[in-house]
């Protein structure tokens, strides 16, 4: 078949599958793995060839300059896997074109490395691992000169990881306050040297990596199945997929039974704290307010029947527009995927509930998913990569997405669920919390200096969810507020109970109680609000990577606020969806 016709057909099929998945309660169980991985890689190959045709003499900086092309070197694993992985769904097994493409990419990397331009790139060690895997798969076919050139470049970059891994090997915790980097990075150092030790017969690398990774699976993982980046007191959900990927690699290269147990716990954690659209639940995340559908580490989940279904669920949301790194991680998934039977996951069920040993839990009832978080952590004022745990409630609807956002922020008390000012000191995180979940109602209690509040959420109906904040005044003199982050979308209409209709854009809007008239309607949902409400748009949340507020409307929020009185109060809400 003509390659252009094949590419067009693949794009149509994949685009249809992606769009279809977005409107279903769960994405299509017809997604079959690893077959779908190979179809995604077919699209990736066409994109790689087109990109290299556009920049035949391009440098890494030129290739990676376009959006979606960061970590271009990792793409070498796509043709390497297609060439070397025998499978009925892989139409490129021993296809010389794949070998030639992989060699071309590897030669670009070797040339850039000789010029000192490969290593200084941010997180170049991620790419070193992917290049190492390609070398492992292709080395018998590379020819002596190319094999020598790649080997020397790889060994030079791998040797940089050894002192970084050795330095922290006996530190008290493998988390950021101790090792001054994140656990996902430290785990990547270890797993990369483990694979390198196998490939280049470096026993010292293997022994050191095994010591670190064994500790990751026996000591560093929290009982609830995550690897906390700041501490074990709460997850960093998005980056946890990166750490899980390294434990999955450890499982492939060792016979440590504790690795499989750790992957079992990790699978349970992630499958519960994933929304019906495949995105991780933001409320419990202490580093990111949002995260895309991850392609990292599916092969680790594939050790279990429900994990294989979870991997298929996530893959069903893959798009032809995915960044090249995500497609490269699909190649890693295909390389190590464990085929077998599948079992249902929470997203396949009409109802489920899961509560962690820490004060956080999630419940799905029909189309509604509610997460409550009473997680607490000390304020890390100097590290912009860790947010303040100030968000406590999220409400998601399968057709309308996230409506009430529980994402955390930093240096933004006005985005905290509760904030109080006492004697000039601003308190925006709870000092104590307790979560109780049962079939009648879920209740999260949050204590502050001058008051405490209980968030109560009875069982919702299919069309409506009620929730309320019952605040109890304790003592003292404070200026206190309740804030709800409302997911509003620029370019869409906002309607209020007073008859106001506003097309949301960059213009600042403040609507008081009379303007709101008791209701807010937007994107197919209606929120009934109590007296005293004030709505502001747009509010730009903190972006840890820019160490400042977001600058675009994509992630802007609406903030619904209420002033607390020095008395007991109840704030009751009703949220209805079409």
C-alpha cells in the first residue's frame, strides 16, 4: 500500500477511536494490547520521517524546537522496537527501513554528543536510557564502526549517573528534602544503570542499582502504593508513573519478588485515582495541578489482569497528536508488555469507593466522581516544585469533565478551600483533618485555628449531587473565607440566575450575590449556590515550572468565594448535570 494512503488510514482510525473514547463512560474495551501500541508506533514513524525530511541536517536544538518534539532522542526506540520485536501485530519486524531510521537517529545523537550538545539538555538521562535500549536491541546489526561510536557515547553519559546514584545511596529517605532531586529521577538513574550493567557487563553498576531499587520496593513505597516525592504522607500522582516505570524495569531485570508486590500496590493506587477520561486525579497531587493521560509504565501494570485492562483503558485515549516522547514510551510498553487475560477496573464499574490509609479517598457513583483530600504537609516555601496542600474537594462528571477542582497551588491563599487571617498571619492549609466514608455520606473534617469545617456529600443521584460545608466557630478573631475552584472554559457562555449571559474571555469579571442570582450555568451543568457568593474570573493558578502564575486562559479558573462569620454556618450547594 502507498505509505501516504496507509498514514491517512491510520490517522482516521486513531482519530475516530480517540473521539469515540472521549464520549463513552469508559473507553472502548475493544482496545487490544499490544496491538494498539504497534498502530500508535506506525503513526510515530511517519511523524519521525516527516520531521527529519523537514530538517535533513537539523541539530537536536532545531528538531526539538517545535512543540511536542522535546526528548526527540527517545524516539530512537520506536523504529528499534518495530524492527526487533516479533509480533503478529507488528508489520515492520526486520523491516530494513526501520533499522535505517534507527541508525539515522542514533548517528544524530552521537554527532551531537561529540559536539557536547546531547548531555546538557534537561533530563538527557531519560534519552540515554532509550538510546541504550535501542543499542541493546540493534547492536548485532549496527556494524563495527557505528557500534563503537554509539557505545562510547553511551558509556560516557552512563558514567555520569554513577556518582549521582552513589552519593545518596545510604541517605535516610529517597525523597526531595533529602536527596535534593525527585525520587523519579533517582529511580531513573538506578534503572538505567541496571540495564547498562546487563548490556555492558558492569557488575558494579548492577549491584548498586539493585541495592537502590530493592529499597524503593521495600522501604520507599507508601503502603497505599505510591512513591511520595516530598514524603510518604501523600502522592505526587503524575510523576509516580515515572517511578513506577523504573520499578517495572527492575522487575524485568531481577527476580526480586518484592518488585512484583510493589507493582501490585502501584496498580491499585493508580487505577483508583484516575478519572473516567484517563487523567490522574489532581486533588491528591502535590506537584501538578493537571496531567495528561500517561503512556509511561503500562508494561508494569501488565503483570496483572486488571493492570492489562488499565493499560488498555489509558491507551484508548492516545491521540495522533501525542508528543513524540509519549509515543516513544509506547515503544517501551510494547517491548516489555505481558500479554494475558483482562479483568474489570473501577472505571468499568458504575460505582466504586476507595479510601487510603491517609485521609484521602475517592468515590464514583454513576456519572459522578468525587475525591476528598485531608492530606497535610509542611509549607515548602523555597521549593517552587511542591505545591501547598490547600485543595480538598473535586467533583468530576463523565460527560462534563472536572467541574469543582481540588488542585493545589502555591503562594495563592485565595485558591485554598479555606483561608483565615489571624493577627496578620495567613493560614491556608488545615492543621488537622479526618475523613470518614460510608454509603450514607462521605465526610471530611478540616480544622483551622479559629474554626473547623466538615464537608458532607450524601450519595448523589444520576442527575444531581448535593454537598455542603458545615463550619463550626471555635474562638478568636479572624478574617476567613471559603473558596471553590470552578472549572470555567474561555470561549464558552456563563449564565447566572439573574439572567446575565457572559462569553468568557480575558476580561476580568467579578459577580456578586445579586449578579449570580443563586445559580451558575456553564458547559452543561448548573450549580446552585447559597447566599453571600462572589465569583471571579479569570484567576491564574501557580505554574511550578514557570515559578509564577499561568499566563494563558487554558488553565485559568473561576473562584467562588464566601466570607465566614464568627458563628456556626452551613453552606449548601446543589450541582446538576444535563
